[in-house]
C-alpha cells in the first residue's frame, strides 16, 4: 500500500499543486484546510507523514502539533511564510521533523518528504530500558525516573538523554545530537543543544554545576558518564 501524506494548508491552490507532485511520486494524498479539519482527517486516515502550514484559521499549526502528537508520533514537515528563528525552534521542540519556509521549491519539499520518511522507517534494534546510575529510561513508555521519581522531559530532552544513555562514554558532538533528534531540520541551530543540556542537568543532576551524568567534553561535545 502506498504511503499516505496529509497536506494541511488553507491555500487550496497550494494543496492542489502538492497533491499532483506527490501523487506523481507514488504517494497517496489526503488534505485538510485547517487544523481542526486536520485532526479529524489524521485520526481517520492515519497518515505516514503530515505537511503542515503553521499559519491557519481555527486551529493553527503549532496547536495541531500539540494536540495530535499526544495521539501519534507521525512525522511532520512544517510550512510557513514566517522566518522568525523562534518559530522554527518552537515547532521543532513540539515534535516537527523538518521545516521549510514559503516560497519553496516543490522538488526540494518532495526530497525532504523522502528523507523524513526514510528516517522514520529506520528503526534500529535498541534496548527499550536504559539504566545509568539511578536513572532509568523506558523508550516504550517514554518515561524517565531517577531512583523511582518520575522526571518530566520534553521530546527533545528525552531523545538526547536516550542517545547519550545508549552509549555511555561515547562523545557526541552537537551536530550528532541534532541529527538524532531532528536531522536536517535543525541545520544552523547547533547551539540549541547547549540549552537542552542545561535543562536536562537541572532535571536529572543533584548539582547541575557539577554534573555526574552528562559530561561536557570541551571542544567536542557531550557524553553520558560511564563511571556513575
């Protein structure tokens, strides 16, 4: 069965154009004109990927992501005419997998669709339960506990911590970590990793100024201590 792509945009002509190009590539395409309609279509059609406009009436793109990501981990490529870096970061923080600014080259968008779908299909065999010191991370339940205490992490913080815990002692550069959580979507935003690491340390370290779990390797990146 062909992979299904949901296009969510209030511009009918744009939806029509994207539908034609994507159909030519062999994708099955469904559409919605706003975020509210998109919630219904997504729940019924169970798309493999969502192309989502940020600025829409009724329920906007960011609100749609907040609502729908509670129900499914469907890859999302966000479209917008806005170029504010903060909007990009908020969208990615909420779980978007890629981001493209209008106007865009349709062939580039199709290439990004292929790339995001390839990443979503790559499911390496990884342990569901990771433990380092007092920290237990459960991929299946998407939970983190420290000595039995539940810790609330954002999706990006969870992805970074899972990456580090899966390879104690291995040094990951900022770009390595960015690729693990968002691929090309975070291009140019390596320093956002520093912010995530600071927030993680505040949540999991007894003394964030002297961390024992997430170590900084100066000039290289970060690693999860193998000596905890």
